[in-house]
């Protein structure tokens, strides 16, 4: 499985170079008075990859709720710590991390801690079955993150411990505090996921923010000459990379299996889910016309597991969890054919079919859309072997004959479209 495309590798490399450059200047140049604005922006940017992956995992609403709950927890623990000294020891924040709520804790703490906690949680979730042990491991992973982060933060003056500490100015009590708060955070996530019951495995993409945060503070350690945090950070970066490669999956590779009422009940990888007894799942089908009234047909790639090399309608695909069907149509049109369609019409919202070929079954709830394109397609060879335009009248005649080899779903869909008043109202076949 190819985890990283060349484009993604370039983005990652560019980000790491920018982080290292920023670290160099932060260590060697005095912080300007407006640094708290830049800190706020950086914290938000660091959190975005983790939040995006969480929305794919839980859906947007639940991701917002979880981030809010963990952010409030972080602010509450940090505020209590600055007042009482528990659990980290007596310390105080400077103004470099942004506006301090009630003069105690910067608002950025809510977004700075949460991505690290989620990264630790995903690693533990995907590798450990035992619940109590998993909570402990989350806390210990967070401790390791802090061994990289805290020395650099003290070095830059983001916060200070009243009595200093033995580890680059950080006291031992701080590390016990991270274990304590990490354990509480892990319990919150476990309770939340037990309540919401996500259908997808915890995605390795949720470690992305943690990876970049650790990479940044490892760079700080390098330029500041803090060799122990540097060594720990290097090891963490390698281990997170290995974890990502081992447990990464593409969200659009996971099909959504549903019950008879189209309610999601499970997810599974696309290729493994299609067999002699494929379960009912979500999909879509789309017919793209041009101004001449011609229908765009595609020949499916020869490497596809289902109906390889078969000619069919413009595009078909699966709907991701937490994705609208129209969004899935637009995503696949862009990916398979390089097309952006201004307007899509849902013509057959309740279409469903089951078909079998060479021992492989398709079993889909498959709404049918119709769209109009004014540009030529740019087929993706990984998905499409060939394309061509054909008059709707000729296609409608050819598809009636099974010996012409068109996909079985296309034959059924054309028959229903020909009887659909809404399709006739669109007038695309004669425009």
C-alpha cells in the first residue's frame, strides 16, 4: 500500500523545514512584543490536522464536542495548577502564548494539549486492547511528549517553575502532573467513544498534529543544545512515522455498511468487503452530459476488483462515513475524471441494486445523479481505462442489450431514468 504520494511527501518536507527555520529564530532571536499573536496562530495551525482527522472519524459535530470537552479540561487543570501547584508544581505562564484567561492560563492551552492527547490515545487505542492498560499508556506517551516539549518551552520563556527543576529547569513534579492529567484525558476520550461508538478505527491521521508538534520542539532542542530532549524527540518522530505507516488507512477506502433503513452499522476496507457475500453498503452513480446531449461513458480500470474493464456510466463510487452523497459524487468526479460540475441533480434517490460477476457481488444503496459538464475529462488511469462521449439515444438503445457488456447497474439506471419525469424535465439528453 502506498501511504504517501510525492505531493504529500513534499508538503511534509516543506512543513518540517519551515518548523526547523522557525525554531532556529525562536532560539536565537529575542521574542518581539507581538509574539503572542504568532503563538496563537501557530497553535491553531498545529491543531488543524488532528481536528480534521477527528471530524473524519467522529463526524463534525462530535469532533467539536470532543475538542471542546478536552480543551475545557485542559484549561481547568492548568488553571488549578497555577493557583494551587497541583498537579505540576508551582509555575506561571508568560504572555508569549496569548491572552491569559482570568490572568492565569493562555487560551491556546486548550488547543495545544488536545492534539497531543489525541495522538497518544490513537497510538494506545490501535495497539492495546486492555482498557486500564490503555489509559496508563496514554498517560505515559504524553509524559514522553513532555520530555521533549517542556524544556524548550522553559528555555523560550513560555512558562517558568517557581523553584526551577533538575531537567532543564523542569521539576519532577511536572512530569507526574502530565501522567495525572493524561490519565484523566484518556478516561474522558474512552467515555466519549463508548457513548458515541465510532464505526471507523481510530485513524493514524490523528497523530499528525502530534508529529509536527514534537518535530518543532525537537528542533528547538537541537538549536538550544538540549541533547536529551533532542534524542527523545528524534526517537518519538521515528516511532510515530512507523506507527502511521503501519496503521494508516484512507478514509475513502472504507465503505459504509448499512441496514435496510440505510443506517450505518459498520465499516470495512473496500477490497476486502467485496466478496461472494458483499453486505449492503452506501454508494452513488452519476451520469454526466455535455451541451450536445451526449453522455460521458467510462471504461473501468483493468485493475479494479469489481467489473474490471467494463464500460459503464460516467462515474460510480462509495460514500465515506460522515459524508453527504453529493459531496461524495463531487469528490469522485474530481478524482476519477478531473471534473468539477456546477450543478448536480438527484434524480433517482432510492435506487438500489445487487449484481454478481466472477464470484464478486455488488450490493448497494445507490442514489443516481445527473450533471452537466462543459470541459473534457482528464481520466485517472488508476480508476479509468478509457472514456468517450456517446449520444444519449444511442446509449439508451445499446444498454438494453446485455451482450453489449455495459455494467448491470447502468442498464437498470437507464431504464429508470427513461421513465423518470424529473430526468425529462432536466432536458440534458436533448440540450
